[in-house]
């Protein structure tokens, strides 16, 4: 049996204090379910006391040997306090301040601030699994989440937020940093500044139902038929022209409307902005700035030369020239 160590103090000095380059104080309980180290007044036994139950300064703030229960069978570390400003568990370490591993819950904490973590390297918290928060999330540092995040109330963070999974917020989102990932927002988005859509195209597209998803490639000029379905244009000066199938020339839509429609039956059609378009210059050469309308060549645009027929049939303005033949050129989409 190891030697028993008992420390008592009637002042605010510690009853037991240990310092070391690796472990400040380490206690191992020999009875299953017992405690290796218990801190606090006798009236609070067997739980930690009203100030700090166990505190270690060293390579690891608190070390729990594998297989040795501390606090309770389901908790790696259990710390309780009675004072409002006290700390249940505190760890200070250049590597891992507090580490908890359990079959169900690694770390469990309750209080006004359940878990508080600070980092000298800039990474306040990192999660490799899913995170579900039933309250408010306030983040003043950087957060890196590899799994999914679900927040049922308000999210506020003043640092950068990076996630590889999806984020669902059913409340308000307030940020003074950057957000990288997929955001599913079930609420309102209020922006007091400018909105910049980077690494995208220059058009606003809307999803339209069509029966030719596999046949209508990007750049195709589309018109609506009597059934409300989109089809490639096939008549010159067609007043039923809707727009250009987005995505040609490597440009993706900057903003897509109605993205919830089934992808197998819809096409994104550029209605505003810049998109690449199929054009033909067999009859009339196309110059920069020329107005374009539908052509008799399926899915193509041509130069509009008949003003009496152009009103309501113009789909855009050419931003590049095509002297002859067929090709794909950038077009400023302006239906008129």
C-alpha cells in the first residue's frame, strides 16, 4: 500500500500542494468508484469544495489514469462548486488543459458558463464530430468544426468560423469575422453592409421546370411553351424567350432562386447579369454592343435587326464579337 498523505489547513493556504515539471498532484484510488484525489472541506466530501476541488499546474492540468474512475462512474472528471465565482475544474497546460474521454460523454459541465476555453495560439475550440447546442452560442475566438453544427437559438461570434460540415441555425446569426462552410438558415438574414459573392459568375439564375435537362446544355437560349415548360428557342424574335441556361464558359450563377426544386427536372436560367450564350452569325455578323434575340437555329441567339419585332424578344447585349458561324460569347442578359 502506498503511504497515505493528509494535508490540512485552517487558512486559505492549500492543504496539499504539489509542483513538478510534468504532474503537480496525482492520486489513484484503489477501490472501484473511489476517488484518487478529493479537494474541499470535510462538509463537502466526497465532492470538491467551494473553491477549486483539484488544481494541477504542469504538463497536464489534471491527469486521470485510464480505467480509474474519478468523481463518478460516468465522468472522467467531476468538479462541483457552491460559490458563484468559483471553478469546478480548472486545467492549465501548454498542450491539453482538460481532456475527457467517455463512452457517452467526454466532458459534462453545467452552470452560467458551462465550458470556458482560451488559447494562446488563436484556436479557441475544435470539434471533430457533430455539435448540438440547445441554447445560445457566443464565440469570441476562432472555431473549427469538422462535423455538423445545429443551434436552436442565437449564434454570435467575433472570430473566424470554419466548418467542413453543414450549419443549421434556427435563430439569429451575428458575426464580426468570416464564415467558411455551408449554412442552412431557417430565419431572416439582415445585412447592414455590402454583400460580395466571390468566386462566382456574374448572373442571377432561377430554376425552371423543363423536360430537356439532359439535352439543354449551358449556354442554350430557352423559351417557354404553352404548358409552362422550358424548351430551346426555335423561332426568330420569339416573345416567349426566358433566358440562357447558366453555367457556360466556366461561369457559375452568383445567385440561384428556387434552389429547392428537384435537380432532375429543372434548369438554372440566367435572367440578369453576364452569362455565356450560344449565338449564330450566319446571316448577320455580331458586334460588341449588338442586341440579341432568338434565332431559328435551336437554342441560339442572333443579332436583332428588325426593331418592330425586337420589342419583347430581346434577351441581351453582346459583350464580344462573332463575325460569322456559330459560337459562345459573353452576353449581358437584359430581357426587354
